[in-house]
C-alpha cells in the first residue's frame, strides 16, 4: 500500500506548507515576472523602433508577434521535454536563451535581425513558462495548489509593472536599446537563485529512475521543499491500459478545449499588451506617457490576478473563470470607447488589464487542476504552446484592422470577442477534472 510514508508526492500533497515551499513559489512568481518584462520589452520599445527604422503598423504588428511565435514552439517542445528529463535543467537553459536574446536585441541593426532575435528569445520564454507552472503545481500542497498557481501567474503583470516603470525612465533618458540591455542583466541575475533554490520534479524522478537511483534525487528535492528525507520510496507503477498522454483518452477533449480557450483569450489579452503604447502615441502623447498607460494596464492585471487567486479558495474555479471572461469582453470594448486623455485611458486600460489577466491566471490554474502532476509541464506546454498562436495572431489582426482604416472602437470590439469564444470553450469543458 502506498502511503505518505513512502510516496514522496503524497507526502508533499498532504503535509503543511513549509517556508521553503513558499520561497520556491515566490521565486517562480519572480521568474514569471521576468517573462512578463521580456515579452513586453518590445512593446515599450516599439514606438522608438518605428521612429528609428520607419516601420509601418502592419510590419510592426508582425515584429510584435515574433517572440510570441517562438514562445508557442518553445512551450510545446521544451514543456514536453521537461516532463521527460526534468523541469530544472529546462528552466536553466531557458534562462540562458532569454538573457542572450535580450542582449542581442539591444545590438540589432535592422528589422529582419530583430525579428529573428525576438523569435529565439521566445523559445526560452516558452520553456520557462511551461516549467514554472509545473514547478509551482508540484511544490504546493493539494490545498494551496490552485491559489499558488494563480499567484505564480500574477508575476507576469508584476514584472511588466516594475520593468515598465524602469523602461519609462530609460526612454526619458536613453533609447529603446537600453530596455533590452537592462532586461539582459536582470535575467542573468536570476541564474544563481535557480541553481540554489529550485528543486527537481519528484514526479518525473520516480518515473525516470529505478528505486536506488531515484531515492537520493527525491531526497534532495524533499530537502529543498523543507521536508524530511525518506528511507525508502514507492516507485510509480502505471495501471495497465492507462492513458498517460495529454492527447489520449478522456484528456484529449480537455486539452483541445483548453487550447481553444487559451488561443482566443490570448488574442484579446495581447491586443491590449502589445498595442497600447502605439495606440497612445498615435493619439499625440509622448512614448514615456504611452508606457505609463501600459504600466497601468499591468497594475490592473496584477490586482486582477491577486483577486482571482484569493477567490479560488472561496468559489469553484470553472464558473469563476466564465464570469471573468464575460467581464474581460466588456472591459476591452470600453477601452476602445475611451476618450483620448491619459487619465481616462489609464483607468480603462487598468480595468481591461484586471479582467484579461485574471482570465489568463484562471487558465493556468485550470491546467494545473486538470492533469496528473507528472503531465503538468507537458500539458502546460501544449496548451500555452498551441494556444500562443492567439498571442501571435492578436497583434497581427489588430495591425491589419488599423491598416485597413478601422478605428480604435471597432478594433477593440473585434479583438474583445476572443474572450467570449474562450468563455464558450470553458463552458463545454468536462466538469470532472483529474486529481493530482
């Protein structure tokens, strides 16, 4: 019989949270914040890039999407690889890719070169996103898991807030290249923390090694989680005929609907995040003021993610997410109707950020709740990887709408429909989820 005494996963799931588990979750919040800044650095830099190189809106929409395409590919490939060889080495490798990409972007001499660099950077960001979600889901106990995953996702707007505030100052005293240089140094600074704090996945370890080889690795992970070492562990023996893949059996429908929901909500989410600076500068405001509006959007997003995290302990996840998507649609439409003043734009951007980011946070929590722990990184990678097609498509569609003569109200209303489509996908999601 497998008990908490010999099953390390059950030990972590049923024991009280330790301070080291909170530290690991906190580090993943910061790593997700780093992802947030790395992704949005091109948004803060876009007005300067357009001015320096004479880039039109349609071309700029493609440039804004390049790292998102890279994220799609990186999430799928590296997320699945992380479930096979471990989350920690993939997280470390992803960090190196992100740092190198930011450093090279600061030296780019043309649109084609910058596009290639941002695509490569996106590969690392995608790998880090998949790993962070899986690490937090496994590091938290069963009671705290949904809130911990939602809290981890809150790091994304937090990184955009802090990084955006710094980027605004850099734009006032320097150029758009300084944003990427700053991002490269900060990314490198996280490496020692990953090496010292992040544990390897216990779930992956007990499936990858025999008992003798797994025991010391499991105990090292338990030590980093703040739990006592075990003298013996029970290796996982999959049931005969069990479907172990995220695209097999009952999980296939879950995965497809989550991909569909993530894809379309991301078209709405990234329309806001990628186009706000250019929209505001085209209204006649300075790039630094445009960056300030984007910061307010992320302040709203951070607040929305925290509120959603708290509500997961008090309300069922699925209906909470449905209500959030409906509110996101209305808020983005309202942003499109906002008068062209910095304060009204900041308020409406903050409200839209609140609900769109809460919806993204809810999807991360739903992914973690829908799969067994040893499939979480791969499931996250597949959902956000294929779903990130929406992140790439959103800025492109908006750019084409603007280039075709559509005004902000029409463009915002069209892009807001992504959240409504996501609502429909989650409505048809099976109510039963896999218990990890």
